C-alpha cells in the first residue's frame, strides 16, 4: 500500500486513527475533511493533520453541493425514514464519500480509511458509495480490525496514545451522548439516550440542543415566512427582518423577485434553520431500525428541513396531479430506505429520482407558513400552475356547470359493484335485493322444480 486518504476531523478519534494507520502500513497518509455545514472551527486543521503524520490535508467546501445535489433532490421526493427522520446524517455520507474519492483520484491513492464503528450505519453508507464510485480502491475500516480494537478498548487508551505520540488534540470530558452535525440537522445518540425512557425534553437535557430553543421558550408571537418554489425547489424567502438575519448569517442573496429574496440552496437552508430554530421547530425523538439489524434511539434537530418539507407538501397539494402524487408517495418508503441504507448512488435510486424530477415540473408557486412554539402551520398557498379550481370546489352553485352532481350517482354505482359482489359472497349468497326481485326469484325456482318433477320426478297427487 503506497498512499491512504483518511477521513479526518481533527478530533481525538480520527487523529489517533491517522497516526495508527501510518505506523501500521508505513505509507503516505493524506487527510481529508469535508465541510458540509457542521459549523466547526476549521482554522489550523491542516497544520494539526501534518503534525499528526499526514503529508497534506484537504478541506473540501461541499456546503453548496450538499444542499443543491443531495438535500434538495431528497426533499423533492418527500423522503422521511420511518415517518419521522429527515435523513440528515444519511444524506451527508454519500456527499462526503464522493468528495473524498475525488481526492483519491487526484492523489492517485490506492486506499481510503474511515472512522465509522462496526455497529453503525455509516460504515455501510461510506463503503457502498465507494463501491459504486471507485470499486478499485481499497477501503480500510480500523474499528473492524481486531488489532486496532485491542489497542484502543476505550477513550483512556486513545488519550494515552495521543500523549505518547505528541498528537495535538485537546482531550475533554466525554459528553453523555454523541453528536453529528451538518447543514441539514444535528443528531444526538448513545450515552444517556440509550435509555428509551429518558425524557429528551427534561431539564437535564436542555443543554444538549444546539439548533433550536425549547418550544415553551420560543417567542409568544408567531412568525410568518413565505417560500417561493420553482420546479420543486425553494429559490427564495420572504419574512420580516430577513435581510438583517441573512447579514448575520453571512448569507448572500442572488437577487430579488416580487418581494422575495432569492437564495442558493445553501442560503435557503441556513436561513430556514435560523427561523425554525428560534421558534422551537424541528425536534424529533425516535427509535429507528438500523440497516445492520439493531434498533437505535436518536434525537434530531432539523428546523430548516421541517419547514421546507411542510412548505413543499403545501405547494404540491395545488400543483401536482392526484395520481402522480399518489404514485410518488407510494415510493417514499423505498426511496427513504435507499438513502438510509447507503444506496444513494445505486441505479434504483437514480431511476426513482428521474420519476421524482419529472413529477416536480409544475411544482412552482408560493407558500406562507406560520411558526409558533414548535408548530409549523400552513397559512396560504398559491400558484399560476394550480390545479385547484375554486368554482368547482365551492359548496355554492357552480356558475360554470363544469361539475354535475348527478354524475356522482353512476360513479358511485360502478365503484360499488365489486363491493356488493364481495358482500353477497360473505353473506352466503344472501342479498338485499328489492322485494319484487325476491318474488321473481322464488317463482323461477318453483317453476323449475315443477318442471323437473314432470319429467320423471315423484308426484304428490293421490291416485
């Protein structure tokens, strides 16, 4: 082995892993860190990596790519894993893997290494992505190596190793949970959260949350936000004080349209995270089924994603054909499972995405939402491509006469045919036919019986 590209964050685990791999394989190590909006301090990371043993360190700014090519297509599909999880960690892994494999190609490396544990989903997501994008590259997973686990059975051994090898890491008290953050969400799991009866809203858990305030601590006055959609993607926002918020977030506008501030996908997510977070929106506490077979409890903060999902469903409700919507919705569990299980680059996900993209060609318009103490409520939706016809939907007299209520009689009768057939079978052939029909049936049966007797059956007349 000549050169290994190592997924690197600068923390204790990946720093020890980098040094250990260099000592084990005696080859060149290149560090790679992907910026997917985790808001970590990246200054000085290159120097830390080279001090630890890397020949160089790449920091890939993937924030815009992550939002545009991963988050937005997934939200067009309406993806939700097991009805609750917005797939924040799952969708980041293929983005990171692709960025890392680009460096592998650039450096002509023959292996990559990651720090995912042997019990989680991330190892699967990373390695399935690598299998599709660069099948010739060897993948090293130290946490699945017996000698690595034997040397580092716990955090104390890692700290001791770092001190011995003069690795520049700042060891700190381990938090009673693990965290993973990116532009879409932040997740918390393990530690105290492994007890499924532990209350994630309890006072002792308040210090855990990062992106959102507790709903009860959110402002007493609701906040409104309007979202502008074009072919299924949010391209602009409108909200009181939005300009100042964008300045604070250091997000640049790409222009204006009808009072909306136009933004890139990254800008949309940054702004919605801030708006939703300060109103206590987007918290989820769930137990999910991991791909590797076990159940896992996680708490997620996805304020921006929760707003985007709600708004997207609202604009779809007036612009999307019923059967197209129902077809797409029937595929949401499959699409979500593909993302969760690491099959983002699979041919079946590509096929589903093509259907999703086509379904979004008329999903354009505006949605107004009301944010209040953790709630995201629809407050209006409109579109020049709307399929909603107020004249038809009205309970008053239809001036266009385009819908004749009498037509419903035949519609109902035809749809009831199979139900009546099933009912007759279930009732043993009995039916609630009109009385005249019952009398005719009895007469027909009597005549048939008498005819049979006349052809040789017994006669009841006395001789």
